[in-house]
C-alpha cells in the first residue's frame, strides 16, 4: 500500500506510540507508591469502558454478530486483562529501561504470528526492517544508561516479555474484527470484557487508592494513563489496524524511544547527538521497509 493512501493510519500509529513512549516513566512514577498495579488496571478498565461506550452510543450504535463474541472475549484477555496486568505488574518490579528493551520483541512475535494465523508473507524487506528497528531502538534505549537483567528484576522482566507476546497475538487475532467493525465497536466490547476479567484481581487495590495524598502531577499522570493510554492509544491503534497490517502497526513500537528522547530534548533533560540521529534513521528506515519495502 502506498503511503498517501494510508497517511491517516500511519499518523494514528505515530500518535499511539508517542503516548506509549511517555507511559513508561509516567506509570512508573505512579506505581506502586500511589496506586498498586492491578488497581491501576481496574481504573484504566473503568475509564476506557466508559469512554468507549459513551462515544459508541453517540456516534456509532453498531451491533456485533453473536459468533464474534468469543473472539472479542479472547481479544479482551490478550489485549486488555492479561496484557495490562502483566505489563503494569512487571513494570512495578523491573526498570523502565528493561521493559523498553523487552518490548522490542513485539514486532518479531507479531510477524511470526501473522505468518501462521493470517498467512502474511515473510519478506526480506520485513526482516531487514525489523532488524534495523531493533538496532536503532536499542541504540537509544541503552545509550549512556545503566541496565541489567538480574535476579532482582527477573520476575518483572518475564512478565513484560509475556505481555509483549500476548500483545503481539492480540494485534494479529483482532485484525479481522477491526476490518469488519468500527474501531469504537471493537474496543467497546474488548474493554468491557477486559474490565470484568480484571475486577477480581484489582478491585481491592482500586479501593485502596488515596486520592487525597496525591500531588497534582501524579493526578495528571493518572488522567494521562486512563484517558490517553486506555482510550486514545487503543483507538488510534485500532483505526490503523483496520487499514494496515499488524506487522506495520507493531514495527512502530521502535519509534517510542525516539519520541521519548525528543520530549526529553525539548524539555532540556537530554541532548541531541549524531548517534541518536542515526538511531532514528534506522528506526524509521525499518518502518519504511516493513510497510512499503520491496
């Protein structure tokens, strides 16, 4: 597909990954001091469900085939309940840099899953693009920073890796539904079922949240995660999935370190260097190869 025919899909993926990139540090600052991981998932589920149902009632009002309900339930497990609980719990145990490194596995897992489930063809350009993206992402993530995969972070690291695997499977299995229904319709049910699955694990933690002791910046971070991450990021990714392949959506995960670095540079917390520019070129070159390369 040519870029001009899917420009809005690619802009939506970019927007989603800007949100994802900012989430690592924002969510880490909130958990577990102010909100415990599973309580945060319930909070996200409530916020996402209310927003998707509200917008669906106002603008879409589309019904789903009863035969598709089991697929939506499975999508809820892979993309909402298990996915989010593993990521947030893992992030509360490991470090943001470890989590970011492990998430670079997602496009590889998506490509493999799409090959077996959707019969998507593995091409030299896609493999080259993913390798290029991995190299560029790792250059930015690791550059000048201390990280380690040790016994202390191992449980969290494992949770983040399983989360990456489940999210990859979610992108592939939900793709046919995104083409069949409006993104608001799919997310309405995915978040609803996901909330039901997560309630037994996080309801008590949600009740323990003490809003009175939260500083204003932490409250703002919670709003960002609930509205930005749970609603807009999923909506943007869903819209893109209805128009481009899961591999194209997943390869953009390598842009998250670029956006995180750009935000840090803009705020004066980081500086631009030749290596970072090269890394960005490798990442977006990889995006091009996976999306349009021959």
